[in-house]
C-alpha cells in the first residue's frame, strides 16, 4: 500500500521553513515521538535546502507505505544540474570545500534509509525513509484520510515560530550534550580510578609473585642441601644396622635384635623421604638429568617384575600381573624416570590392596604417545580426594593407612616426573572397588623449545636440562 499524504513546492527560501513544519506535523500525526519528529524535520529541511540552493527549488512528497510494518517516505526531487560525482560525495572520506554533500551526510545519520538518484542534467531525487517503531500502531486508510483532512484545515504557522521551535530543540540538544559530557567526565574519572587500582593490584601481585619465587628458591635450596647432607649419616646408620643384624660383630639378644630392626626400618623410611625430597627439589630447580635412550616396554616390565615381586609377602592374597605389551614401538626417553614413576605407582598399589590383583599394562595412545596403567583392587579413592593425592605430603585418612608408612611425596614426584618427560598422569577410582593410574608419555622425548636441547640417537646419551640460574646439571646422588 502506498498512500500520499501531502505534496509541497519549494520556490522560495521561506518554503524550506514551511516544509520543515509540515514534516514535523505529519510525523506527529503518524505517531512518531518528539525525537524522531525532530530528526525527520531536520533531514527534510536539509535536503529541501539543497534543492533550493543547487537547483533553484523542488518538490516535496510525503508518503506512507506498507501495511505491517509501515514506513514514512519523503521524496524530494528537483530538475537541477544533478550530482556529477555521486559516489565520491557519498563516500565516508568525502570532505566538502563548498558545503555540497553535507546535507546528504546529515540526512543519512538522521534517517533509517536514504536513497539517491542523480545524474548530470537530469536533476536529483532523494528519498528519506523512516521506519515505524514496534510500539507505533499500524494506520488504516481511514486514519490516514483523517490525518490528511486535519493537515488541509490546519492554518500555516508563523515561520518565526518554526525558527523558535528549532532554537528550543537546539537548546534541548545542547543540554543533553552537556549532561552527557558530565557523565563522560564522571565515567573517565571512574575509569582512571579503576586503572590506578588495577595498576596498584598488578604491582602488589608482582611483589607477591617475586616473594613466592624467592621463597620457592629458598625451599628448593634448603631441600637440596639438607637432603644431600642427611644421606651420608643415613647411609652409615643403614650399613651399621645391617652389620649388627648380620651378626658380623657378634650375637644379639632378642631384645637387641628387635631394637636394631627398629633402627634399620626407621632409617629406611627416613632415607625414602630424603630421596623423594631430593628428587622433588631437583625437578623444581630444573637440575634433573634426563638420560635419553631407546628401550622396549617388554624389557622395562621384566626389570620391574624382578624388582617388585619381593615386596609381596609369602602366601599373599594379592597377585602382581604384568600384561605382555603388544605392538608397542621402541620408546626413546629416560627409562630410569619411567621406571621410577611405575615403581612408585606399583608400590602404592601393593600397599593399599589387601586382596585381589595389581595389573600393569601399556598400550599405544593417540598423537605418538604410549599410556601405562597400574590398576588395583584396593581401597580406592573418593572423587573429592583424587586431586589432593598429587599434592606434596598429602596422606589420606584410612584404617589401612595407619599400618603403612609413607612420605606423602611419591605421587607428587610421579606427577612432576611425568610432566618433565612431556606427559601427564591421571586417575580413575571408586572407594572399595580400586584405582587405576594412567601415565601418558610421548614415544619420543622432546625437550622444551626454550631449553634448546639437542637430542642424540645414541643409546644412553645424557641431556642435562638447562637452568637459568645454573650453567650445568647437578646430580646429587652418589
């Protein structure tokens, strides 16, 4: 549906003011709010002024189109010289030296759509389109007829009244701009305050990070030095207690043998704690030595089987099973570190499994990786504790735990060693059912790029990991 509302001619400059008045009155009659009325009236007057200035006059047509939704279209046409470089005038980067094109730019900002048809010596037709909002009612033909009748009977207002209306609109706009400027100043002040707070927070975080880094270095240095110093007297205690237990210095009474056994077991527990602490300190300090070598998983399992079977007492209700690896490639990584991870996991599984089995397996994974698994039928671990067990010195409360000595460092060391080799460790477990630990490692060990280490294919080649504070790798063991 297309319904013409009014047609007006622009022959004299005062006609521009009257066209602006009509545009405002029609917009008000159609139901547009005051802000939209001002936008429509301003856009129409700007294009009408262009027609008068560059073509000596023109025709203005006000039309309502569509049914749902409706649009208000104003068509302003002239028979002037037209616009030679329309594409240039409409470009965003156009800068007018004479004022030409400024009215079009203003109209495009004020209206929803602006359509322009122009060519040299054919005149120009500009169509200004404003969409009805969702809250405006759809006007029927009867209602539009009533609006036309009202406009026909309406006495034209004094042009000076329109100028006064424009001045009032300008004053309202300036007041709105002033309020927005004040709001902008307040927002900028709030932003500056926030920025200062953020900078202060960053400075505090940097200080705390530096403090934590120094504390970490001190802790690592303390663990390294103390662990290294403890090992000599511990070794002496172990050797002397073994000499006494082997009767190399004479017979012992039953009570003496009992006390020497206490000494030997306590020294063994302390030695385990020292060894784990030293390994953790070396990992955190970046001074762990990686010995890359080619080896077969079958050979690794064979060695582990020989080392771990003595941990099972005679007539034990637990069976230690090593599944034969199938179609696994040769691994190129640190066999000793892999063995150390699996030894810790198997040892824990044997400690906390009273009956059933501990099963060790390996299978090819995705992305050039191999996954080792250690599954048991032991006490299991609750979901709430499955992350905590990888923290240092964490030992879970359990009746079986009371009879088992441990350092609480084994799983933490396994996690860090796995990550050091470029892999990860995970667990699935259910209380009373058992646990399965998964160790995912790359088939070929690749050092971090920042370390810039060169790998050799030669079996047993040592690769000391670079450290920012140490020019060389240090191995504290003897």
